[in-house]
């Protein structure tokens, strides 16, 4: 077996004997991203974290650099069945990727697709006739129904490359046509029943599959000229088994659904190994699996993973994990000299403590302290095997209470947008109001020893019975417990702030809160922006923004300048460009505004979009790519991408962005419910409006 092994100082390609247990180091070329052996075992293609693609000769251990990219690792590699040709995806730019072919015998590299789109998932068919791949170049724009934007909801289509001159498999020949006879001697591959690759004119032999574009994620060649296609819906949630596998027949042009609700698959050309969450199932692509059988075995194809037994010596495993974390930081930190830090000395400092730790929790402490030596943001250690039972969440009723001798009195009911699903307390739906008393939950009396949260442990989503006193009368009501009331509490806070801004400004100012710079933040921004941006001024609240990656998308919107307006015969005029913000904007930030929130805050000032009010932001802007896991599943991150501004260079890291107007919320402000930062934002926006 060929594998990437940890030698202690580096990762190396090794050959390991399955029965003998002996190992032999072949090459040491850096941290591996992907490893793909040739079908005959003579070569290995190795992709490294340095964005390099190496060809390793398994006979003599020699290595040849095939290619390298300036924009990312070369992670998708496929071998032709003849073991002479490699197809791989090559990052051409930040958002473009092409396919290339390389000859393992002479090391020559040939471009296959144009560098203007995003091509990925190369796969040869087992007979060696075709190369399949996916390409996100079907840019058929459609209008978004929620905001005034165009998008490309289904951009990916599968493509086929004929590896030698032949009639198109997608064009059926007539009875009068005869396939041309091949002349001359057959190549070694053809003698084995494998078609040879002819590079001349290969770019002219690229054809799209005769099917509609979609959200395809993977393509793989199967025997009998069939292809497996993995796709996800546009609404698919990351991490959930929401994909589907179709089988396309190149000869007939038909496509049939094989299995749904999957996460991914791999194949040897004859069978598929399908993953659905934590379940693995072997599936024959020639027939649909019997999903009614859920017991592991030959009939269901489900693999009984409980049969896998692994002996772990914790101290040895912990030592390897600490060393690998150290090595990943050494090899991936954004500055090669590690800011002058003696990293070998750091390892010695923390390795000496390994004999003193006795639990996995203590290893986490050790790893985090070691990562912290760099004094750089986003140095995380996340997850791992802690030998914990599944955590039980506490359901919510969307309310605040105060204890009394006879139960818990409702002092507040949370409420967001009443027109939106799930944005009001279930107690309100049951007709209860502030001042009502909850006496029992499902028969359990509430007293000084039993808080409502105790009775709601692991009850999220359940329907429960409450004994209450409403309007002085005892009665029973049924409510459905919220699985997580944080969203409701958040929306209540946002709506109260929005109403407060409207009232204090005489309806002149709008209010938008952005909780993060990810999908949720993008949604929350547009949820209110399309209504609030048409007022005279706008307050953009970045407080508690936990960061992400979309700040440039929001800044692009906020940077639009109103050049005119459309004036209808009846009604109010609307600004042009559409959705351009008002001229007066104020942003709020605090110490919990971090990462991409830091970047937004500085860019907001740099672009002179408005006034920044609050306190200095978090100050962590060195980016990460959290794709590496330790042996027990722990994710460790290394600050890899330093953020540079044209005006302050690297000055945002470990400092944060200073506000134009400093306003802090004191403990007494918080206790009395005064939001002095929001008050100052309203005051400043109105001052600027009056001065305009």
C-alpha cells in the first residue's frame, strides 16, 4: 500500500506492507494535499500544500515536478487506465480553474480547457476512451426574486473529451455510415483493450453532455460507457446528506436516478461506495439499492463500521497530534520566517509537558497554548474525541421569567417580525401575556428548585402541556417548544432597535444589523436593507459581527452613489442605481466586531461611506483555510492569508479599527437598558442630515 506517513519532521510517501508491516520511504516532498497512484503502481501523483504537483517513480524513488500554481493546491488528479496520462484541475486565478493533461513518461504538460471558467472533477472512463469533467461555465442568468440582482443558480454541466479521434458518442450514426477502420500496429494500451490517448486535436474533441445544467459536484467514469453524477439542490445545507447520484449512459443518452440523500461517493469503475452522513453503502450502479433494508450486509450494501477496531495508545497519539499541529503551523503560516519566532524552541517547550497531561481536554489546552505563541488571530483547535455523550439542548419558550412562590411569572415575550414564521414566542401563540404565571410543565411543578429550563431539557420541538394562571384563572394550554430560541431573541433585539431608530428619528433613519459576514449575515442584511435603504439616512450595526468572507459584497452595494431617480406619474420616485443607499450613513462597531467585521469597519471609513461609532474592533484579520484534520478529527488552523490595506498595510491585525467617535456602553448603561452607542448613531446621522 502506498501512503503518506508522518515521519515526525515531515510527511513522506511510503510503501507499507499490509501483511509484513514493513515500510519504505520513497520521497519527502512536503505536506500532502492529494495522493493518487497509477493503475499499474509504477507512479504516484502527489499534490502538496505548496501548490505543487509531483510525479514520483515508485521504482527508484525519483520525483519530477510536473506543475505548480500561484493560486491554490492542485487537489483533483485522475489517471488514465494505461498509466501514462494524468488529468488534473489547475487553479488559474482566484476564481478560475482549467484542466490539464500530463504525460508520465516524458513529463510534458498540455492545456486541455480554456482558463476562463471553473473546470473540476476530472475522471477517465475505465476503458480509456473518454475523459469526463465538470465545468461551471453555463452562465444562464436569472433574476433573483428577493433582491434586484442577477445570478447563476445552475452553472455546472458535465463534459466529455474523446481521447482519440472518433465519432461523437452523442450523435447517433445512420445505417449508411460505417466506423473507419484503424490502420497500423496497436499500442501497448490498445493491446490490453485500453484506448490510447492522442493529444493532437484533443481540444476539438470536447463536448457537453446532452443534459441540462445543474449543481453537479462530482463526475466519475463507470464501465460500459456509463457515468455517475453527484448533484445537490441550490438549497442544500452543508454537511447534510442532501445530494443525489444519477447514472448517465453515454451510448443511449439516458439518465436515471440511482440514490438520493447522500453526501458523496467514490468508485473503482464497477461499484460505488456511497456515503450518507456517517453511513457507508456499497451500491451497484446497474440497479437501484433496496433502501428499505437498513441492516448491514450484502443485501443492503451497508458496511458495518463497528467491526473496525483500532487500538490507540493515548500518549503516543497525543504526541503525534501536537507535533503535527506544530509542523502545520511551521509549513503554512503566512510569513515564512514565522515572525522571527524560534519554532523549534516552542516545540521543545510544549513537548516536555506531554507526560503531565492525562485527558484529551488537557491536550486541547496544550495545543491552543502552543498555537498562541504566534500571537496571531484565527489560530484555532476545534473538535476532537472527548468521549462525551451527545449534548442535550435546552428547549425554549421565547420568554423571560421571574420566580414566585407558586411558579414563574412571564416578564417578557420575545417577538421579531410577526409576519414571518417562527418569529414570536409560542406562549404568545397560546394566548398568554406578560404577567401570566406558569405553574406546571407536563405535570412537573415549578418552584424554587425547578426552573422552566430544567423541565425543557432535551424537549426542543416537542409539544408540551402547561398549567398556567391567565387573567386570574387556572387553565391548561399546549405549546410547541422552540429547538433554539436564540434566533427569536436576536430578531427581537433587531426589531426593537429598528423601531427605536424610527421613533427617535421621526421615521427619517433606517436600521440594519449584520450578525456575521457569512450566509446568515448576507440574509439578515438584505432582509431589512431593501426596506430601510429608502429612508433619508441609514444606520448599519456591525456590533457582535463574528466575521466571515462577504464584506466586499456588502461594501459594493453600499458604495453605490445615487445619480438620479425614476419619477412615476403616481407615487414616490425611486433612486438610480436601484438600491443605492442614502447619502448619510453611520456604522456601529464594538469589541466583538471581528475578522471580516474588522475589514468592513476599516473599509467603511476608507471609502468615506460614513461615520464609524463605538469602540475599537477585535483586530484579527489573518485568514485561514480550515481543511486539515488531526488523527481524531480535530481541526487545527494556521493563519495563512495576511490582509493588507493600501493605507495602513498590515496594521489592522492585533489592533482593530478605531471608531471616528468613541462611545462605550458602561455597566450602568447595560443594567438600565440604555444603548448609548445607538443613541449617538442617531444623533450623528440627524446632525449630518440637517447639515446636508
